[in-house]
């Protein structure tokens, strides 16, 4: 098991610990440097700035993405660690050197974490092998004394923290790692914001039906809606242009289990229009995720065909 200890502000931590979100965005003020220290399912920990030199919480790493600040706010809202978009923008600008226009929608780095945990002060613990020169964070693993100490303290603190079953995950990792001799990960449980980011990146920021690449015009659509027990999983998602998304949700467009687009005749019957949409009728999806495991689920497509499509 490898984990990353990232530096953060006390006010950011305090705001989110009171909010108790199911996911969050640990933003980077600039998109110039990427984050590749973890793979999905590894643990990201929060260390406060000096003089509070303690690990105070963390989460399960889900993904890293570069997004315009407006889209980061749309995806996560207060789960960015701020009460409003204006506050978030102000916080980020304090950490940027380049001058930014008042209305510029600049890119930021988004480290998406699921199953976040926030320890009460009595469970905070110090960070071993930490130097003052560290600016953003440091990687640890169980093969080093410092990593083993962090894991021991983290395991102890998480035994008191029963949200998301993380105490059970820790016990599973401790049992499986020596038994099977392999890396053991925690499965990230995507929330709404993490789902949006994951679908957007899985489809390489291209509409599955129209091939539109203009990012602000694209939306992550659930095939089976969350309110009908559709999961926040990429295989239950499609990246669609916003107008096609609305037609898909209303049942005027669907996708068959063999990934063929069907446009309902009801558009012409009800609105005496549809010339922009009927050219898609009968076509195959133009774009699919690189990972076949993320392809639209036949089960959810059948559900949409049977229950939503007009």
C-alpha cells in the first residue's frame, strides 16, 4: 500500500470536516504540474501547515483531472472546501503567481478523493521523516519505517471512524497484503462529482453521439438515473452534448445494447422539428472509453430502452 501526504490549510480542513462530504476536490491552484503519485484506490492524507504538523484526515484517491475552475465548482460545489464559487476563486488566486483576468475561467488541477475522513484533534498524529522544505507533499509506502509508522497510526485512528466502512477496509488490507503478497487497494465509491469527472475523462472529452469536443457544452449523463438506483459508475454513464443529454433523459433519444443511437419519432410528432437530431438515428456511438470495462452497460441500456425511451 502506497499513500501520499499532502499539505493543506487548516480552514479548508475545518470547513470540510464540518460539511462531512461523501467526496471532495483537493484542488491544485495550477494545472501546470500533474499528479501521478497514486493510482485509484490508494490513500491520500491531509497534513496541516506548520505549526500544526499533523495528519488530520484523508480520502481514497479516485482520479486526477484538469478542469476549468467553473466546471470544478459545478461538479463539487462546497466539496471544493469553500462556501461559494467566489470564495473558492479567491482562495486559489492567493496561490497563483500569474495575473488572472476578472472573468477568466482558468484551469486548475483536481485531485478527486472519495470516502473522505476527518479526525477529531485528539486523533491527529505527527508525520515522520518530514522536512520543512516540502512544498506540496510526500509519498510513503509500507516498505519504509516512516510509512509503517503512518500506517500504524492511521489504522488506529480509522478504527474509530466507521463511515464508508474504512475501518473494515484497513483490516482487509492488513490481512490480504501478507497473505497474497500483492498491492491491495480500496475501491473508490464515486459520488456525483467524481462520476462527472470520471465520465468526462473516460470519453476523452468527446460527446459519444455527436463527437462535440467543446468542454463547456458536454455533460455526464446517467443511463439509469441515480434516483432509480443507478450507480455512479462510468459504465452507467455517457458523455453527451447538453441538448442531447436533455433529450436522452426525457426519452427522445436512447442507445441500444449494441450501442446504436435511436431517435424517437415523437420529436417530429410533438415539436414538428428534429432535423438536427434525426441524422444520428441508426448510427453507432462515435466515441467509447479506452477501457472496455467502462463501456455502457447493456443492463442499464436495456433499462433505459424499456423505461425511458418514448
